[in-house]
C-alpha cells in the first residue's frame, strides 16, 4: 500500500498498512510514523464478519451519523474517497 496524504477539514492524515497481532498494532513501515501524534484506526473486516442486511446506503448513513457529518461534509468526504481510489 502506498503513502496516502490528504487535507481534510483542516487536518492532514497518513495512511499506513498495519497488522494486528494479539491486540497489538504493528506498522509495516514504522519509520514512516511520526514521533508523536494522535489518530483514528479503521479496522477492515472480511465480509462474513460484517453486519448482515446492511445496504450500501444504510452503511453510508450509519457512517455519516457516527462521524457527525452534515450533508456538505459527507459529500466532500465521499469525493475525497473517490479521488483516493482513482
């Protein structure tokens, strides 16, 4: 996975590939981590562990509520994700 930097609502973020070993987070490239900082962790689970019966629209609505995004912020976030994937 390559380096991903972006500016989002006045914040920058770095995406790193990690592994989780018995509850401990192990970065694949620890030298790229800053000496200090704060962050959020997103766990990607296999599909069989996902919530059953959740449509993509329902999942987006749940995420929007969880992140407390209003409609313009949600649209900007979606555009950022689409740009990152292309």
